[in-house]
């Protein structure tokens, strides 16, 4: 009797274990093989994923409860004007979007982004580049960050422009850092219009540590003598922000090795800061050509710095070759200074230095062929 009773107890225990196992399989949120297969099938049937694409996307989802919310999500994406390709892109990058609480999380956050002016491919691209935007709190983070950017950039249109460049502005951890940096720029004498241009040109700059921003302000005003209210301020700031101080100093050293004075370098920078952002190879090549081969002085180049930015291969050398041919043939031509020749648009250069001689030199256009789009 005791043995039979123990046997029944063991039977109940085994049955309970089996029930527990099945319950765990049926109701666990873990992405089991059966669940993964179900999600793969859903992606194939609803969005036209290939099996391989669906398998890859489903591998990004570690757990989920039900697909009943997914239809709501896809219907909403259709209603806001996304086509199948755009929906596939979103779900490929972040398939867990299908499992967010639609009414409480997903719809309000998408609506918040659309209220800014984001729609269609722009909306998809911004979210695809940084899906953590959707994970941020609407009231605690997204709206305060948007308000901060609105105060800085002046309009929703400008916010959209900035987001297209740097989508993670909205998921950036602490929007108070943005406000602190903007306040620092204002207190340093940078007008709002310059701050706007600076942020639109390089949105990342206002997300950096304040000490970094302060150091760039100091260098720009004291080392390069670019005042905060100067029209060149945003460009100078961006140039210094784009490279380490040691790299910048190395490039300035190249100019000085060609006989440039500190004043020459400062003149060039204040006219066109981007010259310091050029590669060391391009700077070296440009100075070699214009100074050693063309005989131009540092002061001439410093006051006309855009000549250093022009492409040697696509503009400078082909045009020099055309001028050389004309001079060798002893043909009358416009006597433009070298800088003026290089500054002409391609159409104007051809009009002035090629077309008038097409009968005498039919192949004069040849050196320019590779520089003109078909």
C-alpha cells in the first residue's frame, strides 16, 4: 500500500513537471525556435521579406509575447504614408518595433517626430540610423530635447536639417549639455545667427564636453584672431573641431616651411578656414605647384586661399595645359591673372579659352574632357 501511494505521488510530480515544462514553452517570452519560425513566417507574409532576410531580422529579437500588436504597427506605418520598402527598412533594422505597446509608446513618439516635419524617407532614415530614439521617454527626454533644439535652431525646419546630419541628437543622453554649450557660446559673444549656422554645419559640436567647446573658443579667438561675431566664426570653429590640435599645427608647419609668416597663415585662415582642413598631401602639392612652378608669393596665396582648395587634377592642371597650348601657338587670349582663371566656372572657361580657338586647335578641348560631366 505504501509503495503504491509513493508511486502515485511520483506520478503527480512527473505530471506537474511536464505541465510546468509545457507552460514555460507556451507562455515564455523567450524567442524559442518555434517562436522564431512564427516571426520569420510573419515577416515573409506581411512585408515580403525573403526567408533569409526574415531570419536575420528575427535573430535581433530575443523575446516577445505576441504578434497581435504587430498588425496595428504595420497599419499605422501605412497610414502615415510609408511604403512597403520603407517599412521593411525600419523592421529590418529594429524588428522589436513590432512588439512595442502601440498606443502608449510607438504611436505618440512617431507622432512627435512627424509634428517636427519628418515624414516618409526622412522619418525612416532618422529612426533607422538611431532606433534608440523610440526607446527614449516621450515626456522625460524627447520633448525636452526638441524644445532645447528649437530654442537653439529657431525652427522645426532647422531641427529636421540637423537630425538628417546627426540623428542621435534626439537620443543624446543629456540635453542640458546642449543648453550649457549654447549658453557658453552666447556668453562668449557668439550671436544666435552664428550659433545656428555652427550647429547646422556640425550638430555634434554642441554635444561635446563644455571644456572642449571652451578650448576651441579660446583657440579661435586668441590663436587665429577670429572674433565670435565674425561671419567666419562657424567655419573656423568647424575646421578646428574636425581635427586634433597636433594635426592642425603640423599643417601650419607645412605652410611655414614654404616661407609663410604667422600673419600669412592668419590672413588665409580668416578668409577661408577650410584650408587648414585640407590633407597634408594636398597642401604640399598645392604649395609646390603655385609657389615653385608658378612663382606665386605667400601673400598672394594667403589673400586668395580658395586657389589652394581647387582640385589639381580636375581643374588646375587641365586649365594650365590649355593656356600653355594657346601661348605656344602664340594666339591672342584674355590676360587673366592665374587666380581669376582658376575661379571661372567650367562653362565660362570654355567660353573664354576654348571656343574662340576651336577652328585653329580642334583638340584644345581634350585636356578638359575628364573634368566635364557627360
